[in-house]
C-alpha cells in the first residue's frame, strides 16, 4: 500500500469509535492491531468467548482505548447497545468452517445471514457511518452451505444501501481467499499433524486455492474503509496454488530435515475443486495493480445506479474470464505468504 493511501486511511480512522464483531478471531485480532496503530478514540471488540478476550487484552498490554464486549451477533438487543456512538463497524463474526456449516446448516444461517442482518439493522438504528463486512471467495458460484450463506450475507450488506432511509450508513464488503495461518486454515492443521503423527492429509492435490496473509487481509479491510462509497465489494489480487504444491512448499519450508508423509483423503463435504474471485453476478469490475472493486448494477426504488462511479487509480477490468481461477497460479508468491 502506498504512503498516500496509508495517510488517508489513518486520517479516517484516527479519533473514531470502531467496533469489530468477531474481534478475537485470527482476522479480527490482526485487524484490531492495525486499527490501534491509527489512534482511534476507542475500539470495541464484540465476540462470544471471554477467555479469548482476556488473552487478547493481555497480549496487547491492556490498551486504554480498548473495550471488550461479550455478545453474539444473533442477539439484536445486545448489538444495539454495543453500536451506540460507533463510527465504523468491521463485521468479521461468522461461521467459516466448510464441513461444520454443511453438518449444521441452520447454525450457519443463524450467524452468517440472520446475524449479519442484525448488524445491518443495528448500524442503521445507531447512525453508524460505515460498515465493512468480511466475505469469502467461496461466494462465487457456491455449492456448499458456507459459501451460500456468505453470498446471502453479501447481498444483504450491499442492498442495505438502498433501504437505509435517512441514516448516513454506507455498507460494503471485502472478499478474502484462504488466509494463511488463520484458525481453520490448512497450515496450522498440517503443523499439528506433522508434529504428532509425521503425516499430513491432503483432500485433493488438484484443488486450487487463493492465498493471502493475515496482515494483507487486515490491510485490505482498512484500505477499503477509505475507498468505499457504499455498495462495493473489494477483492485483493492474490496468487492461487494447487494443494499438492502447497503441501510440498509447506514441508520444504518447515520440515526439510524430517520425513513427513502425505495422505490423500478426498474432498470434504461442501468443497469445490476450484474457487474464484469474481463471478457472473459481480457486475462491473474495476482494478488497479493490487485489487478489484466489484460494483453491481442495481436499481432499487431510488433509481440510483452505482455502476458509473469513479475511483482514483482504478480502471475497468478488461479480462473476460469472470472466475480468475487459472490466471493467478503463482507458487513463488504463495511460498512467501506461508
């Protein structure tokens, strides 16, 4: 990120009251660290686990402008209390594990869909300035519960711009790929397997996955706050890799002197062979050197077409492949991320 953009981001967050739902998760924690560096007036972490909250407080050495709120996005009344006087909301709370969502589908609906609607309603009710919701590349032509529920979350967040009434709230999304070393990603699983059994499991070696670092993920969220006009989805340009190559690079980097076996176990429930960053439903897509902005062409009551907006430094994407699943295979880039 350039110096100019960083300065703009700092000027927007500085002195503001920030709330992060799911703030004790892998992304939420890094996002919190980066937000605290920009001198907000206050940051509220809204999450369910008091032990993780206390651990986070100790890790950060008890910053004076940090507030820890126990709560669940399913609890609308608690959200309304937490959102009072908030300027910016980062909505990171979600059920993210693909098999867990397959086996507990209505739990995914309750958190990812109904919980997100609660966040939207609380933001409008409390005149929050900006809301950024964190999504996933699994929303592109989803086949499983997790991707489908997160796609519905995106639709709710984007369309909230059209029925907010007189509230000043702007809503946008960011779309992540697989975040290296986040809880639930394959890398900590492999590390645990390698240490305990000398064997790692790979579902399908031909699967491809987009990869990004936790720091890049959090940075994308913060940069999007500065760029957002309401209704967009921001997507980092990131490399993808096959799982077989990812396993090879992982073992080469961390276990070069130890014999670790690889066992193929087959696809898990709800998994796709290839993910995509952009799908047919994404409307106009703009790009610069490091990210895409998807701007859906939607007319709802207001007659407002957001597909004709301008973003400094971005131009209309020329690539005709809507999925971008094969264009970003880059083993060298992923090696640096893991």
